[in-house]
């Protein structure tokens, strides 16, 4: 089953709940977004690298905002990064870190 747009909230297997607790809702479901490495190779590679490091093939995908609407431009992302407690942000193929 594929779900590229996070439209499905599916049950998480109880034996996996501990491993991905940050994405499991109180009812035992998680909103799933599947990733096709052929379509998004950089994101697919990131997930695979994380899987190799942690043995967990899941990353948390969340909105990027801080007491405001979700960022919609690179300039807005940089302004939000400056204003909040995040350490870094990926913008396209760039990693921008706070100093």
C-alpha cells in the first residue's frame, strides 16, 4: 500500500510502538507517508541511511512553523529558523545551521 500524501492513519503494530513512539497517536495509529526512492532519491537515501544507523526505517515528517503559518518560501524558512529553537534546517539540497 502506498500513501504519498499522509492521508491514511493506520494501526501501528504493538511490537513496533516503542521504536517509533514519537509518531504514534494515542489511539495506536500513525499517519503514514510512503516514499518512493525513484521519485525522491535524496529523501529515500536519507531514510535508508537513518535505517542503517538506527535499525528504524521511519523518519518523522512534520510541519515547519513556530507560532505562525507553515513556511512557504526559503526566505520564510530562514526567518523562522532564526526565530525559533531549531539548530538547523534543510532547504532544498542545503543544510543551514544556526551559529
